[in-house]
C-alpha cells in the first residue's frame, strides 16, 4: 500500500480481555517499529523488527505484551489480560532501513474499560 | 543512554513569520540521525526532515530547515513563512547507530496566529 496501515483504528475492550493490533507496513520496508503514545506526550518505543526478527523488545512494559512479524511484513501487537493503564494510542512505523526515516501509521486508539 | 529534550511546551507565532523550535539531544554514539515529525490535531505523525550527524550542511525541506549545531548537541527546527496549517505538535527524535530505537522528545505545541 501507499502508507502504513493499522487496524482497527479504534478498539474498546473490557478489562481482562486480549486484544490484537495489526500493522501493514509500506511495501519493501524491512524495519518495523511499535510505539505507544499517551495523550500530550511523545511516542514511547515498544519493539523493533528487522524483517521477521524481533531485534529489540526492551520497551515492552511487561510479559502481557508481545509482538510478531512472522513473514517479515504484517505485524501484530498482542496485549493479554488488558488493564485500564494499557489505554493509549498504539502506533506502528516502518522504514526502508535501520537508519532511514520512519513513516507512521494512523495508529490504533485502545480504550480499556 | 540517549535522550531528547524539548524545553518549549507551547509556542505562538504570527502567520508569515519564522519560528524556531528547540531540540537538544544527548548520546554517546558517534553516528546518529536526528528527525522532526509533525502531529496535527488529526493525530497522524508526519515526517518532516532528517539530519545525519556527519552531514556538514544543515538539512532543508521546503519551508523547513534544521539548524544543526553538533558541538552544542542541538537540532532546532526552523519553519519559515508560517502558515495556519503549521499549527500542530512537533516532535524531535533521534536514533543512534548503537540502538534500534527512535527516541522522541516530549514535543512542542505550535499555534500560528492569523
């Protein structure tokens, strides 16, 4: 596609449920990032993929968060047993290479009630 | 550790005037990249401009230029001839060669007055 596509755009879930957020990067981009952004703050790094390899997951807050990119293209961020504090905008970005500019998707606004 | 500091939470500028948004950074990497992104009220993150640490010339992209002062570890964004559509949140970010992370500052909210 022309840009990074994320789905769903909005997700409301009950506390304790699992959610899966999807990211479809720009075609040909080997680097993929997941970020979380609280209102009025800058994006906070969660994890990074180079092709299908998850090379940095140091930003994942706890073991309820996981991500995968099995074929080096589409990625899924999964949050298990959601809590209210997980409510935020989750953003995906992709780049052609590790040291080039990253292009962001529109994000998924997650609300845990 | 890498860090980005944006000390201006909010700024005003008159339409058609120039404005400078401050950004300082800290890194122990010799090679790194500096980025600016715009986030309008619609929420998207729009890439504006990039500066490499070894680039001798300041980066420019249309009305955007990056005032890169390596010794001072600053990478200020200059917007010339401000337009009403420039009203947005602006984030400075960096990535060092020793890390995969793109680290963001806390942002500066710019309001362009007509």
